[in-house]
């Protein structure tokens, strides 16, 4: 089932996700709905906050993006990142590589706005799967960027919080309009 995606200005986007203690059918259904929602919106990642749930749950699928390659090690072994998609991560924790790179990002919750964000080139993630297995992921490229973006969401951080002050200034009026429009829509519904 496709879920509505929370838009900029919705307070849920600033909520820190609660750790998930129990993996059950309700959580599996939510993850499946999040994947369907993300795919329908042509996204590469979606956090639970973006569908109105303050939980430590995110889904990712970079398989449709061909011009931004990634690498992936799963539990220490090299795997094809495309064949390993989608990923459903519960309670993810990240460690960042030292090297940083500037790259373009957008967000399903902030439509039609992109900006350059400085992120770690490589990232290591530890999380649980829907099968309640602990996994370790080492990623680079688009997958590393998407992991950082989505885990930020789980802590109430948006990509626009990480852009330069000059970029923030240039987007300020568009963001303010979007925030007002979304607040008005919430009051009406």
C-alpha cells in the first residue's frame, strides 16, 4: 500500500526515531509499504519519519540509478550492490570514513529542491534485518550517500540542515513557502 509522504514543515520529519525492539508482521508490512511508496515516488531511500512513523527503520534501493555507481560489502564479503537491493535496515548505526565529497542530494519530503551536501565517501553501517539478523554493510558511492541521508532522517535531520549557508540563503524563500503550504494542508486535513 502506498503511504502519504510527509512534506517539509511536518513536525514528524524532525522527530527522532524510537529504536525498534520487536520485529513482527506489523513492522514487515510497514517496510513493504515503505518500499512500494519509495519505488512509486522514484526515490532511492525512505525513512519511517517520511511516512509518519518515528521509528529507526529505513528502506533503500539504488538499483535504478545507473550513473552514480556504488560498492557494497555485506558482512565483509564483496557483493553486487544492485543485486543486493532493496535493503531494509532496522536500528542502523553508522561509522564514517575520513574522506569527504560534495554531492547533489534531493529528498522526497522536499520535492523539487536539490543541493550539494558534504558527506563521507565511505560508510560502515550495522543494523538488523527483517529476519532479525545483525548485518554489517560497507558502502561507497551513491549507497554511502543514501545511507547517510536516510539515517539522518531517523534522527530528525534533513539534508538542507547540512548545506552551506549560501545555499540555505538561496533556498530560504522556496523553503518558507513550502513550509507554509504544507502547514496549511495539515490544518485542512
